[in-house]
């Protein structure tokens, strides 16, 4: 199993454990699910936005989570690269470093 999938699984384990100790945090998860429902924008587009924001704010667990959803939603490596470019415009040099992390994980998940 690849490093990215292992990290996603570990994130899920600890998130579930945290939610069992602080169930009020599930309210955020419920809101997040509602916000990602397709209405005007489809799920892939919303996840691409979330990925770009995750890179710009340099949130590695967020990058992994949204990248996984982007890939499941059918995004290709070129779409992901476009998002990385815009995130770097918005976040500068530090976002470039996290963009590289997202690119590496995307290549692993998509197997390009």
C-alpha cells in the first residue's frame, strides 16, 4: 500500500477516535457534508476548490483528504496541476512546497 493511502487510513482512525471522545465535533462534519452536496457546483469542482485552499493554507491532512475526494470524483492529473498553480499564486512560496506534496500524492493515487 502506498504512503498516501496509509496516511489517509491513519487520519481516519484518529479522526474517528477523536469524534468518539468529542461527539459535538460531528456537527462540523455534518455541515461539511451538506456544503459539498452538488447544487450549482458539482462535487469534483468543490473538491478542487477545497484542495486549492488546503494547499494555500498549508494543511497537509486537508490536502490528503481533499485530494482523495478529487481523485474519487474523476479529476485527472492536469486538473490537479492547474489547482496547484492557482494555490501557489494565492499562497506564495510556502504553498509551492505543499503543492509538491499534493502532486506527489496525486501521482500515487492516480498512478500516473
